[in-house]
C-alpha cells in the first residue's frame, strides 16, 4: 500500500476515510492508519488484532459486493485487493462507484493476473475504469507486485 500511495500520488490526507475491499489480514490497512486515515476494511476473513483494535479502524465482515451502497456515501478513497479475477474486482468496484449516493474521488486497485494472457486485457480494464468518471487512470506493476497490476484512478 505504501508503494502504491507513493507512486499514485493520490492527494490523500489524514482524517479522510479510506475503504479497502479485501482487507485481510490488514497490512494495507495498517499503512493507511499510519497516515492518520480512518479505515473501513471489508473482508469476510479475520484481520490482525493490532489492526482490528485500532480506534480509527472498522471491520465489516462481508464481501464487498454484499455491503449496502449507502455505507460508502462518506468515502472518498477506495482500494481493492481481492484474490479474484480482474473482472470480478471491476464488477464489485463499478457497482460501488457508479451508485448515485457514492462520491469516490480516487481508487487504488490491485488486479490479479493469474494467467499472463490477461495482460492483453489491461487497456480494456483501464478504459472501463475511465468510463466511471475517472479522468486520470494509470497502471503499473509495482516492485512488490507479483502477478498483479496496480491501478490508480482519480476524478
């Protein structure tokens, strides 16, 4: 998460709310908390006690697709790092960011590429994200990424 935040240069500030889909075990949430953010972690799996007990952390033990959209109405930043195919990640994120009550300003998405042939779909993935109203959409394989791609998007 630290590497993604530095690379993306998203204008995230302490005190803002950041939601992470696929938050367990909580390493990315810890990085966000260390920056002074309020963090909502969404994942059916358990998170580390040091994260779960943090006063600015809220754990929602559900899949992102199962969370009511109005729960995101005060959220400006959304990250997703789910162990699913890119299409499923994008479907879940799209259902959130296109809801009329939700005003997400920026995204940090990790798209898993278990088969390198999925890399051919990256331009279509980026175009899809742009169609949601994000005017600045960039992708990069970060140093710590394995077979995955980091996407930053900003409105």
